């Protein structure tokens, strides 16, 4: 079953550029993973502190593999100093 998520990050005022840098390092590596169907990161033009990750995975196994990757571990261990808020929504593609 396909898994699609929207993950929203709100950067701290002084963390916008670092958050952007950290998140953009995830794109290519994630897109190349087995089971990745879609992975993009957007920054809102009207609110540059807000970043949205849109991702879709073939199944739970592919998403679990993503969470075990080196680039995911790097992001997880480094994003908190730049992030004021983070939340995730599971999406259903219609």
C-alpha cells in the first residue's frame, strides 16, 4: 500500500538558511532510494520559515528503509537547533 506524507517544518527566525540547507540535502538521496515514488521539498514564498516535504513511498517497507538511511539519520540528528515546530500528515492520493 502506497504511503504518502506531508511533513511541515517551521524554522526558527535565525535557522531558515540552515533548515533549507539541511532539508535540501535529503532530496536527491531520498529520490534514489528503492521504493521512493516522490520526494520534494518546498519553501513557502509568502512565509520563508515554512518548509513542506511531500513524499510518497511504495509501501511501509520502503519508508522503513528510508528511516534507516544515513542521510535520514544525519537530518534527524541535526534539524532540531533550527526548527521551531514540526508536524506530519498522512495523505490519501485520490
